[in-house]
C-alpha cells in the first residue's frame, strides 16, 4: 500500500520493523473510520438515451413541399420540415382567381416555380426565380384593367428549430426584389423589396389528424388612396388542419388572415380547402379551392388551383 511518499526510516532496525508493521494497520483503521462517518460518493448516473427524432429526420416529400396556399408563398404556406442536405425539391402550379362585382374578371397565375435546396442538416434555401406569368382578363366594370406581366424574384431560407415526434417548429425568412412588371397598384410589382419573416409549428392531434400554424410579419409597400407609394407592416397568421385520408392522400383546410392588406386598407381573410396526393416517391400532386371571406364591398372572390412537387 502506498501513501504517496516513503515511510520515515529510523536508525535502529527494531523500530523500523515496528513502524513497517503498524502503518498498514493504521491505514486500515483510518479508512474504516472514515467509511463509517462520511457518505460514499454516489455512482455516476448512466447516460440518458437521446431524445427520439421526429418526422423531419427522414421527411417524406409531402412534408417538405410548399403546400397549396394563397399564391404558394413559401414563407406562409411552406411545410415545417426542410429538404435534406443536397436534395433539390421543385414546386410549380396554376391558379385562377375569379372576381365578381359589377363585372367579372379572371386572374391567371402560372407556373409559380419555387425551388427548395437542402444546404445543411436543418436548413434549406428557398428560391422563387420570378418566372411567374400573370394575366388579368376583365370585363367592363370589374374595377381592374386587363393586364399581363411577371411577378418579382424571391430568395429566402428556412431553419428547422425543433424536430420531436409530436412537435416540430421552424423559422423562415423570404425577401422579394422588384424584377416584376408592370409596376404600380394595378401591376404585379410594387417596385420595392418585400420582406417576410415567419415562425411555423406543427403537431399531431391523433394518428391521422395534424395541426400546423404559421405566424408571419410582412413588410411590403403599396399605393394608398392618394396614389402615393407607402410602406406598411402586416401581420399574417395561418392555421392549417390536415387529415390523412389514407397512406397516399391528405386533406387540408387552411385559413389565413392579413392585417392589413395595404396602407389604410382593411383586414383580409382567405380560406382554402385542398387535396394532396402522393403519386410516387418523388412526386406529389395537389388541387385546391380558395375563397375570400372578407372581399371588398360589392365584390365576391374565389380561386381554383393545382400544383405539382418533384424531388430531383
């Protein structure tokens, strides 16, 4: 037994022997006394098991796609999960909006391309190249002239904040830049950038029922009643209820509020019903019907749309 330093040696041999025999006994007695009066250290706890991963660890294409929504805005209609690193997901669609007042008008928007590119394990890049052709066909008295043009380019990113089995959350930021035309209150570009930041969360209510929400803040610009271009900030919450009608089909019910819809403008509220269908490992189709619950006085508005999402 070692005490960390050699025992002291005396000149006489008998004393050396006595101390050599007494030291081990003394050590044992001291150790026993300490053991009886001091608590022994508790054993180290075994490492806890890592938290279970949620559905975004190996997401299906339907949980990555930009969902059917109000114009397929990626910051407000995007799913919570992000594309895995190196994956490229392309979405496109067609939307026809009908406005009925003293006349009747159709607004066609297509192909609405959006690319989601996985750049990190929890982050994706959002690219809307602006190749969105818009055409308005109106009759006399509809309030908006017939016009054709192109929408702005958009660029953003989404980061997956949490991925638990029963709860997922993400943060997205998207900016659009004035590349579209015509510019103005009746055109398809305001002529200034638009910025959107949103927080999205999703949870499972049961085996087939899911609930998700997006809480967005939009900094945009539009012309006021005097014709002046003004900046305004809008709060844009979205609530989405989904039901898995089978292994390949999902039903979606969505409501989106925009407060306000422009400078000194009232609040907008749009509801949407959609069907999402998986037709292969790398293809998802959707179709939707949208209605404006708070149209301008004297007007009624609804829209039909269809879309496709492909993983390259």
